[in-house]
C-alpha cells in the first residue's frame, strides 16, 4: 500500500482572495521522480492543463520545464493576482500507484475551514473538479458536514456555483466547481451541450478552448 502524501504546503498569503482547491498531484510529485517537463510546484504535471489554461488567459509566457524559474513564475503570478492554492487532501493510501481520485483510500483531509479562518480575505474557492466521488467538491462537502455547514446552490449548470457562511468568521464564501483541468475529464466536456454548440460553430474548437472560456470568467 502506497502512502500518497501531499508534497506541497498550502500557498496562501494575507491578501489572498481566491483559493484553488484540488485533491492530490500525481504520486511522482511525492516520490520526487518527476518527468521531463514537470514543474515542481502545485499543478505542475506536464500532463495537467491548469497552467496552460492560465498561461493563455493571462498571456504569462510561462516556462514548462523542471526549473526554479518555472516555479518562481507561477508563484509571482499567484501573489500578484491574490490567488492561493490549498488542496483538500493531505494524504491517502493507494493499492495502485496512479493519479486516480477514485483510487484514494483511507483519506486524510486538510482543515480548509481552518485556513479560511486564518485568511479571512478569501471569498472564493475554485474547485478543480466537481462533486463526483473523491473530487474536491465532494470532499469539501464532507468537511463542511462535520461542522454542520451546508452549501447553498446558486448556479445549477457547469460550472456549478454555491455559497456558504464560514461558521466562525461569518464571511460569505462562493465556491465554483470548474471542469477538471485533466485529460480524464475530456469525455465529460464533450458531452456538455454548451461545448457541442461551440464545436458545431467552429470544428477546430477544443476541450482546452472550452476550459479557457470557463476559467477566465472566474480567475
């Protein structure tokens, strides 16, 4: 059984207003066996789409390589935009060493509500995935339930939007469940009516293009 621990501490500052919340990076980021082109930072997998999406939206000219400069570029961007990262899973066990959310067992969650209490300027959580089993929204709902807090539905179409009031700070926080920035979610994107309509108008339109349109509204 492989113990998959999160390799990065939450990246949050006192002026952070938006928080990206996912689950765990691929196991190789825990073991340090990175692939060429990986960036040793949150969402740094060469196969992931979050940074390519943000690179296009904000014209960042990011480097996609295993270097300190690539890490520093991403940190500077997040600080400048007052965006933080706090994945909700601290650790999980796996029988198969892969990046599947469904493969996680004996899961330990981070106290995200505690971080929100310590950083009360945060008013938006950006989930990199929805409420499917072992997704970030799924775990966050479990986390809230332990504190008798519920999400109120605001928008019931992808990306779904909810809100809740922090039980201690009384700050109202909005959550947005973005389409996961991974290749595994492409089939789900392809089934969305909104994607089909855009694709019919422009056959060259891709699932990455769809995510760029979605993400730029919330970043």
